[in-house]
């Protein structure tokens, strides 16, 4: 603060210091390498037979660079969340398939760093109570 007082004079010193601090904070806010975009909610519609029959949105675009993820929710025919078990078989992720947790919800893990971008991917939704009728939606990875 003494340096600022000497440089700008006492009456202006505090104001100049505040301007400098606010400017630095603004610059830090603009440079955020770990920034993320909001998850993309995807509703998986199940019919009366407990089979997956559709997704909304269909073929969403996911931004890999900002760590964006898909967040799946099981819903009934009118779009209300339901507690329906499902498994997602998903090529861009390494490891085991994804299984819905409580209340028919599952969030995708981060994409593997070697997963190619600007590609449309297919994933398979298998209903826990309807394994004989899997559903194959798609998404675009940007």
C-alpha cells in the first residue's frame, strides 16, 4: 500500500489499490482452465412394460473440453421421474457399464482423454426389468 501511496499520492492510493485488486480478480475469473458447462439432462422414457423407448433430447451435443456430462433420468410416458433401473453401455468410457442409482438416475463420468471429438456416438440403454428390448440413442461429442 505504501508503494501505491508514493506512486499515486495519498488521496488516490486506496482507490487505485481497489481498482488494481478488482482488475486482477476479473482477469483470474476469465482464465479458468477447469471450467465446466452444465450437465445435459437426458430423460429416458420407459413404457408400461418397463422397457426404454426413447430419450429427450435426442442426439444432444456434449462439450468434452469443458467436462460436460450427460445426466440420465428414467421417466414415465408423460415425463415424470420414476425409480426404474437401467444400465448404460457406453463406448467412450473405459471400464464397467453405468448402472442407474437411486430414483432412476445416473450421470456419465468424464470422457477418457483419448476419446475422439467431432464424432457421433451410440450408447445402449438396457432396462433392468426389460433386458430383451435395449434402446440405442446417440449423442455428438464436440
